[in-house]
């Protein structure tokens, strides 16, 4: 028998008076001990979900369950949840030890217990020996570790992280991604991470919820989301994509760019209008006569590990190619790709219907 999910949203809507709904009829489950990411642009509702779980606000309608119990009206201080904020919300007048011990002192724990718990939390975040350090003397990465230590010292069942890496430089942000993921796996605590950075989401998550305009557009593992986007928004938001109009002529045959190609999709209506996704790294440059598509190079940029090449075909479709091969702007080249690289997106398909269609392929 499966373990009960730690968090469950059941048709949750959040609307502030006089404004449009921030969340609209949202339902999902969060399992224990996994790393989840809420991903989407500003205003999509991801931080609102975090605030609802934390108890900082209540849903307008619907129910939120924690370990099977409705918690809509349970105050924040009564929930087994701790939040790491974007600005860390550390107390500048307290040193590292006192910042981490703050919640334990409110609970009136014994001094020996507080010291033991704080030292253990510091060990987990690799800050042993920093107990007396002032917050103003800490780097951005160290402050974040203090904020995480303050969260885990209370032994919550869930840690919520509201874009905690956004203020860090690129190199440190990448390092902290590894550290956060490793820490979550060592602790075995459920992490719910909010970000608008798709690379962070892909790198760190067990599961991603992609949000837009208060609705979960798609949920799944990073591989599922990247390889099998459900619609144009997801395909465009997660990584770079070539999205072109097409037609599903019949099972396993799709038409785009003025030609017909074999694909792995089926179960659609004959000649149904669709959209095609092919990722830039799945396009291979060949001689013109060997290409499945014949294109002309419009621009080329060197990105360090690859060239970013923009081409157009004879029907006017634009094709972005990531390749280690260098080409000449203005020349004609061929593009080829594997059958599995073609992903078909059906207009207006729900996530449930999409999942059923993918299951039918296997």
C-alpha cells in the first residue's frame, strides 16, 4: 500500500479581493522525502502555493491536506514546515549560533539541547566552527547555509525555499545547487523549491510543476518535462525549442516543412493540425543533399561549448541548431534528426489525456 502523500492540494483557488485569481482550481500531491520544484514566470502562482503550504495565507476555495488532515486554517507556527526566504531573513544583530537557535529558544528547549541541535545543523551545512561569526561577515553562500541550518534545526517535515539562489553569482549558484540537492538527500526531508530558472529546476528536482497564469500546465520528472512537453508554453519555457506547425497525416507519420516524416506518435485524428517540437541539440548538420531538411544559415554565435546557428527552410520555418560544427552565414546546409527527436503536441490536450497517450505508446 502506498504511503499517504505529505501534502495534497484539492481544487485550490486563491483570489485576493478585486483581483483576478492567482491560483485556479489547482490539484496536486507531494510525496515524502522528495525534491519538488515550482517553476514558472513571475506572477504564475508558484510563490502563492508556497505561502499556502506555509500558512501565511488561506485558500479562497478548495482544501489543503497535510498528512491527510485539512490545514486550511491552521496557523503557520502550528505547521511542521520551515521556509528559507529569498533574502534569507536572518537577524543582523545576532551571530550565526543565535540565528539558528532562535526558534529553539522560543520553544524553551534546555541549553544543552539547543547547543547540540545547533552544532548538528551547522555540521549538515558545512559551517562547523562558524558559531560566533557575525552575519555581516558572511558571504552570500554562507548566509544561505545559515538560513537552511535555521530551517532544519526545528526538524520540520517540509522545507520551503523561495528562490534562495537568485541573489548569488552564477558560479556560486551552481555550487549551491549541488549542495542543496545533496543536503536534501542526506536529510530525507521534503524540499519544495520555487524558481523561474529552468536550468535550476532541471538540475535539482525529482519532480517539476510548471505553472502559468495560476494553472499547473504540466508536472513530471525533469526528463519527462524536457523530452515530452505538453504544449507550446512548456516547450518554450523549458530549454530552447524549435516549434513549427504541422499535420498528423496518420499514425507514425507527420508532415511539416513541406515534407512527411516518420515519428513515434499515434492515436491522433487523420490530418489533425498539430505543433512539432525538435530540440536544437537533436538537429545534426549534414551536406545539403543528405539532409531531411534543406536550410540556409542566417546567423551563427559561438557559445563556448557549441555554436548556436539560426537557419530557415524553404517554407519559412526558423530552425535553431546547437552544434560543434562551424558553418558559414549564407550557405545552404542539410539538417537531419532521429525519428524519436520529433515530439508531437496536440492543441488543447489536458495533462491527463497527454499522459494516457504516452502510456499507450509503451
